[in-house]
């Protein structure tokens, strides 16, 4: 029998004994029922008084003493006493854990702010936030983040749909020579961590690297030009046994020259925060890309150009043409003869301009996709060298798109082909100066060695 059952049984026994004694007294004095009623009222009053005392102890949040009796109320008091002690121990553990967490967070070198995700109000911040952002405790608790960190780029970033992407190279409001990165990490329905890191040393190292690459590339350009010039002066007919060697030397010197040019292009793009913007006639751009694809293909592929968006873009025509050409060139290089390549310009479901280059080439294994925009990263070194690739084309594409607040999206399946898509914000969409008749959807297709055909996309 459990303790609770024994306590309940003991209480019943006490009640029955009380009623029995009341019955005897009632018989003795000749008033049985009044005596029993008085006894029942006294028992009920005793239980109600004990329950009231427990309730007052619970409401006052004082420690409930351990009951010493054997009745059901005493058993209830002992259970509440034990539960109260367990609750207090858990609370103390949680307080210690919270204090440890606060101390650890306060010791972080990165500024850490706990904010309401929707209301964007500061709930808590550590000491590094005072040092890097100039926040003051407790004045700034409950204040809007954008009101206390008054930096236009940060305000625009927090209010943008892409705020979960890291914001780089932001000057500190305390010391403009300090460069910061901002990252927003949601951790509940309405709360997020804003982590601000000092990246001044990283930015300095990155600048040193860019300067080194640019200087080395400039220094290599002249000797490569001289070597290439002398190779062109040598006639293979005069030395037939050297013909194969001279061809290989020319090919490698041209490849080295292309690497130098791509490195200089990357250095130039990395040194810029923005590009001059103009209206880009996308119909003309697509026509140029189609001609370039057909020239590179030399009739080996089915080339399709689809203009479905019916709009133009706002951006740098020179740089975007360079990025798009890189994607087209890669598609031609890595698509076997007889495959198809589609250059498509359309609007996504949310109205964002999207230029895609779709091929039926070799495809890219999934494990390589996260790294394909890194400098000199190749999925297949031998195939890249055979096709003349430098390993820098997709890095150039990524930097050009970053300067246009766009992004590169890649979908690929090994043996099935790849889709490289340049996605732009809807703010860069401009209505076409000359719209096509009908619904504005038009495609130009040309097969291998065929003539252009017009049709709906």
C-alpha cells in the first residue's frame, strides 16, 4: 500500500472514530443526530482550516513546513514541501546556468545583441557591443536597433528580405577605422541574435592579398607579352621537329596571359564598392550572347535564346556582359558535341529578373557545388585545362553580381547538365523601351549549322 493510500485510510479511520464517539455521547445525553451533526461540522472545519493554511503558504511563496501527522492533509503537506524544495533547487540551477551564460556571452570578443526579431528592439547586449557599437546599458535596452545603430547600410540590411545574409565591411559608429561584419541569427519565433564582429585585420589581410595579386599580375603581363611575341616570330616550317613543341608553348603562354587578365579583372572588381549604372537593352544583350555562343560552338551544339521577361536591367552593361559571357563560355566548353545550350531571360514568380544559362553537359557533383565560385577551384583539373579554362570565370561572375546586389544560383546533376542563374532584385527591373507585340514573350533559336527561327518561348 502506498503512502498516499495509507494517509487516506488513516483520515477515514479518524473520521469514523469521531462519528462513533459522537454517537456514544449522543446516546448518553439523548440527542444522537445533533451530536453527530456537530461532530461532522467540527471534522469538516478542521480539514478546511488545514487546507486554508496550506493555501496561504502557497500564495505567500513561503517554505511549506514538512507535515508530521499521518492524515491525508499532512501527506499533502509533505508532498508540497518536497515539490517546493525540488522546484527551488531547479530554479537555483537555472539561475546559475543563466549567470554562467551571461558571463560567457559578456566575455565574447564579438558584440552580441539579443533583439526581438519583428519589433527589432534591443533586449540585451554584452560589453563588446558597448565597445564596438557605442551602446549604453541600461539606456539602450528596449530601444530600436536601427535607432541606436544609426548606419544607413545596417538599417537597409535589417529591413531587407535578405537580412539573414552576412553584411560585410561596415565602419564602426565608434571608430570609422574599425571594420565590422553583421550577422542576424533567428533562434525563436520572435527573437534573434545580432552578432557584430571586428574584421579590421581580415580586411587588411584581404587588401594585402589583392594588392599582391594585382602587382604580380601587372609584372607578369609584360614578360608574357614578350615571350608570346617571340614565339609568334618563330616559323614552325623552318624547324619542323619543333612544331609540336612551339604549338604547346603558344597554347600555354596564351593560357597564362588569360589567367593574368582574369586576375586583373578580379582585382579591379574587388577594389570597387559600386559600378556605374545604365539601362541595359536586354534584347540586344541576348542577341550578342547568342552570337558569341554560336561562334564558340562552331555548329557543335543546339543554341537557343529565349527572351521571356519583356524588360531591361539597370546595371553596368560592360561588367554584366562579361559575367554572362563567362557562363555562356563555360556551357559551350563543358557540353559535349550534339548537346543543347539555352540562354533564357525571364521573370521569377516574385517578379525578379533571372538570366539563366542551361546546358546538357557533364554536370557537377553535388559535393563540389558550394566551392565552384572559389578562385582556381576546378571540378576536374584535366578537363578544365583541356578546354582552356582558368578557374577564375565563376569568381568574376560572383563579384559582378555582388556589385549589382544579385546572386548566382546553380543547379546541376551529374551526367544531366547544369543551370547557372543570375538573379537580380526587382528594383533593377526596367520596362523595355520597345516591347514585343502580343505578350512580349519571344525566343530566337538556332540549331547546329541551322538558320535562326522565331517562336514563342
